[in-house]
């Protein structure tokens, strides 16, 4: 009897120690950009449940951004949230053009250099009996709420303007010489006729 109780306690501790969801901000929780830039965070999610599908039900943050305007890129609309089968994982890097990732931040054009926002992203994960996207009878079985710290910093100075490619004087000399030779041949052919 004592062995059975000890075994149940050990199994309970082992199950309690493993999180049902592993997730992180990728490539880093710390981002930076210049005034006027759009920066953001990607995500990596692992569903450790062996029974239930996992969906991101909501994304929020502990406090509003002070250095710019944020946009949640994952929302509870079923076609815009990751749904993971039991044991599955997914990752999505931030992409400002395609609007992929967890969250984006448009840094104000008049943001003060070296200003920094910090806080926590708070994500609610829902566990479902089946894929909620394809099965209308999927039941929400449980939820898991977790948070990850983030920071966003305004870079000190503007990036240098892009350098245009300009031909070297030698390139122009070669081009002029080649065109002179071609014009001379054409002129010689026309006078030979």
C-alpha cells in the first residue's frame, strides 16, 4: 500500500513538473529599431499534451507600449491562429511586410533615442478535444495562461542612407571606347558600299 502511494506521488510530481505548453519569443525577447521602424517578435510553440489540440486563444500585454503603437498579429479568428495537434510544434519569425509573428511595434518617428519599453506578453492557450478549425463540435477542455518578458529599445541614431552604386571613371572610359570602335566599324562598312 505504501509503495502504491509513493508511486502515485512520484507520478504526480513528474506530471506536474512538465509544462503542457512550451513557448518562447524568437529570435529574442529583446528588439530594437530606429524611430519610424516597425519591429516585432516571432514565436515558437510546442504542444506537450498527448490528448488535446492546442490553440492560441488570446494575446495581450501587461502594459501598453510607450514608444510606439503595437499590433497583435495572432488573434482569436480561427484562420489567423496556430492550431497544434497533440505533440506538434510551430514557429513563426516576425515579418513586418507579411504581418507574421506574435506582435509588432511601430516606433514613433519622434521617439526619444535609447527609450525602452518593457513588460510581459500574456498568452491564453486553449486545449480542445479536436481541431476547432475543422470540427465544429470540438469542445474547449481547458486553458493555460502564461507570460514572457519583452523589451523594445529605440536606437540612438538614424541608419546611414543607402549608398547608391556609381560607375567608376574607368567603366565610362571602357564604354566610350567600345562605342567608338562600333561606330567606326559601322561607318567603314557604309563607306565601303
